[in-house]
C-alpha cells in the first residue's frame, strides 16, 4: 500500500482516483497540477497543491505519485510530467484493474494503467507510462513501448511491437508480428496488416450514409418468427 498524489484534476485524474480508491490497496491523499492550471482548491474532497511545491507538502520519501493524463501532444504531455515527477524523486505507481486478465511474468513499467476487461496474454512486455484502456487485448510475446496510449477495445495480436509514443484508437487491430513505428497514430477501427513507418497516420473510412430511410431497410433487421 502507498499513499499517492495524483497529478491532474480533469476527468482522467478523477477516474484514476475512483479506481485507486475502490480497486487498489493504495490511498489517494491529494491532487497536484501546475500552478497556472490550479483553478480549485479541492478535487474529490482532497486538496489540490501546485506541482511546483508538491514535494514540500508531500515529500517523495513518504508519498508516491500517479500521472493521470491522456494522450495530448501524442503522449508527450504525460511523458514530460512523468519525467518531472521522477526528477523530483517520486516513485510512480501502476494500476492494473482486478477485472483485467493478466498472467505471471508480465513485465510492466511504472505509471501504467490497465483498464477493466483488458486481456494481457503471457510473455508480454509493457514499458513505462502506458495506458491500456478498458477491453484492450495485448497478444502473447508482444511489446508495447514507453508512453503509448491504447484506446478501448484496441487489439494487438501476438508477437507485435508498438514503438514508443504511439496512439492506437478504439477498436483498432494490429496483426501478428507487425511493428508500429515510433510516434504513429492508428485511428479508430483501423486494421494494420504490416509494419508502419515512424510518425505514420492511419485513418479508416467513416460510415457511409445510404440514400434510404431506416424504415425502408428495417426489414433487413427482422429475425424470422419461429
């Protein structure tokens, strides 16, 4: 069990407080943000202190930290605060939902978040500061690099490699053995069938609007009466 200060005060931070409070041995004691973004004194009933002075109020010899940010600037905003927290001397915790499936031998870095319903198969390596949102699947022998964000229901199949600073959108799929190049963006629902170059951007085709009303095609959705 650790006493934890959460960096952030937005939705990701509030969600992290909820998960850590209800599904971990840790105790969240405070929030911290950069002074210029300090708009309120409390969040979830806990004090919010300026990050510039957090080590005086909550010294790293007694408290740990969790940087609860999303994927701004292709994860660099989170990565920068992650490093600043470490430079202040903080140990960063990771959270793995009790409702996720993980196996012995998982290599997991610090400041990671594995959401509920996720499945992390055997022999997986996940780097530092990685978010795997709810329902994500990481196949056997795959490697997820530092500072990545895998959105809900993203699928990384076996022996794939996701290089650092990547964003994989909801319901995207990376096939077996594929390598996603550093700082790449894979949009929601996109299928990647081979290696990608660094800083690539892949987006899928949006749903097509048919020239018919739903009541004209509704019969297609009717199951036969038995």
